[in-house]
C-alpha cells in the first residue's frame, strides 16, 4: 500500500485542491464595508458604498447642537454653517485650514452678513489662531473678504468679493 501525501504532513492532491477552491468561492459571503450588510450574489458587481447618504448625520448633529443651552442662537447658526462646510469639504491637515477658511468666507459671505454672524466668524478665527492654525495676516484677509462683500449686483456679478486664494497661506513681512 502506497502512503498518501494527503493529510496533515503533505499538500492535498490536485483534484482535492481544485474542489476546495471552487467550494470556497461558492460558499464565501461578502459584506459591505460601510454598512456591514451581506452582499447578495446578484449585487456583487454593484458597490453601494459609493452611494453614501450621510445627510442624516448632519441633521442629527444639528439637532443635538440645538439642545445646547449655554450657546447663543447666532453661535449655533454659525456652528451649523461651519460644520456643514467642513462635512462637504474635508479638511485633512492643519495646513489646509487657512485655505478652507478663505473658501468658506468666499462662499458664505452673503449668508454670514445677512444672519449677522460676523462676530462669530471672528471668534472662530481667533480660536484657530490660539491653536496656531491661522496667523494674524490670514485672519485679516478672511475678514476683509466678509467686510468687503456687497450684496448689490453689477453686471450680473457680486461686487466686492475677494479671491484671497494664494494669499491666505503666505505670511507677508513688512
């Protein structure tokens, strides 16, 4: 009788290896990385993780923010506006913050002025300055965007809006 190489001390025979491989693919279950739900065989070609709808998270965060009693309504309004901006425009590193603040001021200048949130923006910029994420020149540039913005339209464009991109991250020396 010939000793079989199959078993604990040897590799399985080629036919058994092939059968195990085929069974493994048929029996394996796949799960979505975001939701941890099992993927049906029919849906293997479709990746629903690309269809992330996380608006409910933003709404829930805003509901929780509304429950704060030691924060003014203007502070809440500013925090909601800033949080929505950060949620849409991911800030990945500290050095992105000056540009993000500049873009925020450019995109939301009218809303900040209409809601009277200038002081809240300034306090927010001061908090970032305290943590060395902005310098005083960058704060001046960002506030100039808001202060110079005018709601009147001339020739179909808003006048007074600055594009301080490029200047926000550069420290000017006199």
